[in-house]
C-alpha cells in the first residue's frame, strides 16, 4: 500500500509569506501545481 501526503497548492498569502486563517482560492501557480499533480497521480 502506498500513502501520499499532499499539501494544497499556492494561494496568494503563501506567496507573500503571510499566514491567513480564511479559506482562499488557489492563485495561478497553485492551479498549475494542482494540474501537474493530477497528471502524476
């Protein structure tokens, strides 16, 4: 059995190195990261 741990893609606050407790959408890089992960999985 294989277990994978995946962190969410980048959001705007990550890029600014700021912590945020509010859910926010992925930015353009985060969307690309999610798409690349989908292809690999």
